[in-house]
């Protein structure tokens, strides 16, 4: 996966209130976005939507 375009990072920052980040911080964010996307792609996906992806903890009492 390639790093996201600067416009994508700028749009993400705007959506999440991170407009005050410097150009260096945004460049670092672009590099980290690639790493996170690659790690997420390696996670197993649940094939059945009726199966929960992880145990649900219920507190009773």
C-alpha cells in the first residue's frame, strides 16, 4: 500500500480537529497510516455477521 495523498491526510485532520498539526506531523501521520492499514489487512475477518468478532463480556448483578 502506498502512503495516502497529502489531500487525504488534510481531510482526515479537518474531520478530526487536527488542523493545528505541522507539515512534519502530517507527513509522519501519512507514514503511520500505511503501517496501520497493512496491520489491519492482516487481521482475520469474521465470515458470519451473526458470529461476534470477540467475546462479549456481560456484567450481571
